[in-house]
C-alpha cells in the first residue's frame, strides 16, 4: 500500500472567533505549516484573506509564506485557493495568482475545481441558510485551468464537491489532460450540506467511479470531522486523508498539528507508513521546484525527524 499522504488545510475561511488557533497572518501561517509538517503532514493548503467573491487573489502573501516554509521543507507540497466565478470576474483574473506563483517557481501543485456548487451553512432551523453563494466554475473555466497547468507541467489537486465534478475530472484524465493529479473527495458534514454525506456508502459510490484508473484519492469532510467518519476507511482502502481547521467542525479547539497527529496515530494502528513530502510528490507526480524560483539556498532544508512511520 502507498504511504499515507496527509494534507493539512490550515485556515480556509475559518476565523479566530471560531478557533483561536487558526493562522491568519503570514507569520502565523508559516509557524503552523512548520508544526503541521513536523507532525506528519506532507501537503499544506492555505488561504490568504482574499474571499471567495474576490475576483483576483494576491500572490505576494503566498510568495512570502512559501519562501519561508521551503527553507525548512524544500520538498513540501504547497498550494493556494482561488475565488469563485460569475459575472464580476473572469477565469484569467481568478487564476492569475496561480500562474504568477508557478512562473516564479514556487508552485508545484495547482488547484482545479471542475464544477459549480451552492455553499452555505445550516441555520437555526436545520435548513440551508438563505445565502446567495454559488461557487461557480464553468466547463470553459475548467478547460482554461487544465490547459494552463498542462502547459506549465504542474500537477493538480482536483476538488470533487459533487459526483458530477468527478465525471468531468475522469474525462480529462482519460484524455491525458490531467496527467498528474490528486483527486480530493470532499464530503459535506453536518454544518455544510452539500454533496454526499461522509459515509461508507458515499465513499463506495465514488470509488466505483474510479474503476480502471490508478489516480491517488484523498478524503476530506468540510463542516465535520474526517477523523471520526472517513479517515479510517481511507487508510484501510489505500486512500489519503485531509485534515485541518479549514474543514473541522467538531468539539474543542484543536490545533492543526493535533489533527494531523491523530491521523498519524491512526495510520500507525493500521500499520500503514506515513508519506514524507518527497513520497507525496512521487505518488502524485509533483515535479521539483524550479531553481529559478527557490535557488540553491532554499533547496537545503531541515530533514524530517524519523517518527517511525515515514520511509
């Protein structure tokens, strides 16, 4: 079985009022990324303070944070978010920071979201709150993202919010337009009613769609707790796991590194090794950072301590 890739999605739109440990500043993001990688993560995903409705996201805060993270973890896989589509913006604006970070040699894996979905929390009556929020990606948008990543030789994290998203992703994979990809299966938790619920039957439905492919897949529960739902199933079945304060809606005020450590402990109980950043890059097909972006000084990082699980 492949080593288990653990992704830490360390902030998202979560505010400090929800969890005081969520990192928002660049300095906090760097510190929490280091702690999460130390704990056993090999991928770190984070947002800046640009919102889902913002037409263009800034690349400078990513550049500042990633340059610092790469100094210690030159093989870490880091990737950003992007804004939603609509009449207020274009895919060129929404993807500009991705292209800028790639061309600077800092981005090794991009994000592609191959579909649209309504998003919003549950209100006090247990109903989807009456908010006007659709995360929109047209088929034309998907083609643009796929073409830009293919031109630049960038691996892709493909977000699956609904089964139709996976049908689109598999079509691109069959046509060799996603040559190197990690498929991120998102399940809607109690606090965010979208897509399939985090159950074994839901996972089975998605895995049936993968038949005949060897794509690496990862589970995550947004608005819930993947550790208490799908993480163990994914570990047993050869998948990978995403945790972090972007997604978490559960008891207490955990830190990101604590959520990572819980998955490491789960993997140990099942006898499955945990992937190093280099392992994760090899499994997904992520290429090394360009020397023009990082430079020789940043290629000398601090090696991960041996936690008894990593290869």
